[in-house]
C-alpha cells in the first residue's frame, strides 16, 4: 500500500464537505452522551481497523465503517443497526441516524447545526451536501491511519502528560498534544471550548486535510499560548515554514512536499521534533526530563541505549 497517497483538496472537497457534516452529527452525539474528560478528550474519534469510532458511551457505540461504507450503531445488549453512507444527503443521514437511535431506545439531544463551517444550514434541512465518493472516503481513512502511526511514534518519545492520538470531527484533523506542565489562566472572554482545551500550556502536532483558506493538506504544529520568539527558531526541513493563523502561528509542512521525500515518515518526525524543540525552548519546558526515547522510561534501559 502506498504511503501517503495523493489527496488534492479540490478533487474531494464536495465529498469532504458532506462527510465532515456526517462526522459532526455523530461527534455531537458523542459529546452529549460521553463522560466529560479534561481538555475535551472524551469528544474526538479514534481510529479502528475499518474506519472511525466514538468508543463506547452510555450503553452504545457508533462506528463509521469506511470499508463497507456503513454507519454502525451497537448497543451493549447485543442489538445493532446500520445505515448506508452512500447516497445520503446530510438531512437524510441525520434523519436516518436519529431513527436508528430512537428504535434502539437511545435518547440524545444535540445542537443540530454545523460547528464553525461556512454554511450553517441545520442538519435536518441540508439537502445540498450529498456528495459521497466511496473511493475518496476510503483514501481519507487510509491517510488518517498512516498519519496516526507516525504520530504514535512521535508520541512515544514524550513521557509527560499527553493526549491520545485522536481525530477531531469539528475540524477534521488528527493530532497529539504534549503538555509542558504549566497551567494557564485563560481569559474569561474566551469561549468555553477554548478555555478547557487550553487551560494548560501545550505543544501540539498533527495533520489536517485543508480548507477554503488553505486548500492543501499539511502537517502542522503550534505552541499555545504562543511564547515570544517562537517563530525565530528554524524548522526542519528547510521547506517547512511558520505561517500566521488566527492571531498566532503554525509550523506547516505541506503533505504534497512530504510525499516527494526519500523517507516521508522520517521527514514528518523530523519536522514535528523541530517544532517541538522550538516550543520547548521558548516556554522553558524540561524537554530532556520529559523525554522517553522509543517509549522507554526504565532508567536502566534508557541509559543503556
């Protein structure tokens, strides 16, 4: 299987926009039905061998099977129901899912409008978004799975507080976040999502598929709150760059450039580590003390490497 297959933004934007709303509908169910975790770790999806999962919630679980292109709802009592992902508008998907939930005795209320998307048409009324190309959606999942394995390797080298490698349905990116250990007092004016997500100082790395503002997929990293002097630190490789983003900066490495590298996975790891070092130096994070090379914290093994 090809590592990091091509995924031009303009070739799948219609399918992406439809599936993004499918994901937000299921993600909002996850938000409503799961036990809250610090920094919203209860909310994102995790990957499976066939697609995406909410993980078990209050007696049930929802999976996107992106091999068979079915949405699967399983109850812990053994009952199950499925919905085809092919041929659905956002409105019909929304209606179909909630019919299944009702039939299975699952009662969940969500705010049934898109989050932070340009078109805020309520899900129940959205018949415009109805593109679903099975081959492209399967490729989306393959890329997520390959990126996840690289992020797991990156995550192994850090033994401080860290998030899982998880897929955010509101922004359609996959990320892992390292915490420096310093708490932050977020502004009371910030929205509650942001205040919870950034109540501790973080250095985050991940991958996103692009959007209207930046219509190209890319690997990224950021430090929040952004410390002074962050962008003065050089990134690796030379074609990585700091770019402005919502009042701060992202370290960005374009996916299509990575695909041309002799060793794409090692190139991504080198990029993420260079951005992490920039964040660690400017925040004063104890990078050496929080290191666990190859996932090892056993001091006898660690010092024998």
